[in-house]
């Protein structure tokens, strides 16, 4: 199905898909968080012949990893409202498709693995989206959901791992990020709620891990995120333009280390019939 080069914003998605450096930002996110994702998928046994769904595939790195992992006897379907960055992969067992998780159908009980990262937190209909993902999972298959937690007490925890003398700035920055997500109807703390959400969706063997990487300065992920979100961050009134510029300058320095967003990886199994 043809799709527009710059699809309209979906409710809850705080990022502007038309931003000139959006592909670069998604690639930077993958650089930081792919290792934890593939480690968990490997631990769950993803292998030859599996049929997998990668929902909200973004830049497509996890979908490509899955396609190589499941081999020629397996298949991967990668979906997104804006799948252009995941196309052109050259992998015969990977299909990339434009898809609205809350509106478009998915095959029922079709996948051994369903994975979504940094997706459900942006959807006002998170419970319905999760229900659809579970229904697309075959009995006995795995659902793996990853979302950020930058809410409330986690803000203070993140700030503790910023350079001394700049922790109050980090606290203001992350409170502005939390408020910016909330203003867009996203849930900045959805990662913390994921295990309960998987329980409520009827999954078993539910587990979760937190990933909080300590990044060296000049890692592009948070720099690009803050530049993308400059307007909504300033609109919260919780951080000034001067403070935001100070934060961006700080995390580009080679002599600093800091924790960016905390990612929660949660998983559960659809009960066998």
C-alpha cells in the first residue's frame, strides 16, 4: 500500500516525523538500546523458523536483526505508521508495511514473537493496542514490550547520574520531558506499568528488566532528542532556553558521563490453548 512521505502526527506521538534529522535520531536510539533488546530476545529463544512481528519498527534495526536470526524458514513483519526508514533492507524474509496498530487489522494467533519498543507509551489507546498485539501472538508465543520511565521519582534517580554540579539542571530537564509527554497524551511512566499491563492482558511468565546505560558525552541519542523536542520542552515552562542549551552543550562534552532515559523491557507468554 502506498504511503505519504510525511504521514500526519498520531495522537500521543510527541516527535515530529517530518523533522530533517528524524532518521538520524531513530538510529541513535537503536545504538543505545538495541543491545538490551536483542539480549532479551535471544534469552527467550528466538531462532530459526520463528514468525515475528515488529510493531512500530522505527529505523528497522530490530526487524533486520530478527530476520537474520529466524533465517530463511522464518518470517518477520515490520509495521509502522511511517515505515520509510525501515525499507530497502534487501532481506527476503522481512516485509515492511505501513500500519496503524489501533485501526488496521493484524492476523490472529500468527506470530511466535511480538515485539514493540517505544511505541505503546505514545498511544492513548495503550490497553487496546496491547490487546491487539496479544491476539496476534500464537498460544505459547512471547510478547515483549519496551517503554521508557521518566516519571516522578525516576527523574531524581536519573539526575543522580549526571555530572556533579549539573544535577539540578538534569532534574528540571527531565521534569520538562515528563510534562511534554503528558501534554501530548503520552505516558512518560508507562515502562513502570508494563508488568502489570502484561498481567492484565492475560500473559503468563511475566518478567521485566530496567536498562539505564551510563553514556559518554557526545553520544548523539539524547542530543538529537532534545533538539527535536525543543519547542514542546520550552512550552512546559519548566526549563528555559538558556538551561536547555546548557544541557545540550554539557552532554556533548567528551569528559562527562550521564544516564539518559531508563528503558523497561517487559515480557510475557500467551497461555497455550
